[in-house]
């Protein structure tokens, strides 16, 4: 690398855990990597919402059980306002219910706290590439059911898929859900990517074939 070649920007990581020693331990691990920058350690979801704009994290390592606002609610609120942020759940819970619920709330990955140090780094790299990451202990806990959109889409994405399939525009959806048009566009892009569909007509056809439009009255 020459002197004129700009250095790549490090990945900005925010650690959220209500146990200070755990948060500090994770911070120490992450700071050993040159391409990661820990922008802060916070103790609950409310602090995340309050400081998101100032800290501007690319990835949030989020615990689940925290006071005031827990990890699941915080994940949903973060993604409503900053849909490009990658939330990676870092938890001690390995039950299928916890993992499935985290993914349904929009988390891009789930890592158990007892994984080797390098796996946390692998998870961060994966979600930054737009991939979903489940650590070895979590992979076997949830097996997506073929043809079930709930295995691929979050609850909010399912809602938006339904509205788009009903013919609503991005502006209509944004107004109905009280979110920005840009957020709708990001959700729409993610839906297409997850389902491997490139057109709005394809989304409508998918919704019809998988029963999404049943019982809507339209």
C-alpha cells in the first residue's frame, strides 16, 4: 500500500450488554483487530436509541435481556430508524425460541457468548457482507421450512410484502406504517434479495403462491 492509497475505514462496532465486565471483555477482544473500531459500550436498549445518531455504528452486538428496553425491542427500533445497521445478537440463550424471535425482529445474526473469539469476528464480517450468521451452536436450533416466508422475512418485511402485493406504493406504505420512504425502499430491497425476486410483479406472484394475500379482503 502506497502513501497515496487511503486506508479502509474500520467497521464501527457498538457493544450493548448490561454487565459491564462482559461488555469490557468483548471490547478488549474486538480492539485486537485493526479493522474494527469499538465506538462505545452501553448498558441497555434505551441508551442505544438515544446515542445511535452520535455513535453511528455499522454493527451492534446486542444482548437480549437488559433493563428498560431489551435487546429485541431495541433491535426493532434501531432498524426502523437505521435500516442499514447490522444487529448481531450476542447471548447466552441457545433455545430455538430465542434465536427465531431475534431473527424475526430483524437481527442479522445470533452468536452465543461462549464461542471462540475469532467466531465473533467472523460473524461481524459476515453481517457486514449482508449475510445472515448463526454460530455453530445456533444453526441446528432453527431449520427453515421450505416455502414458509417466516423463515426468510422479518415480521415487518412480511407486512410490507403484503402491502406491496396489494398494490400500495412506497409512499403509501411509509405513510401507513409511519416510517420514511427510504426505510420502505430498504425493506423492499431486502425482501427481494432474501426471496431472490427482482420485480414487483414477482413479489405479488410470490405473495399469491404462498398465501400472503389470503384473508385480506382485497
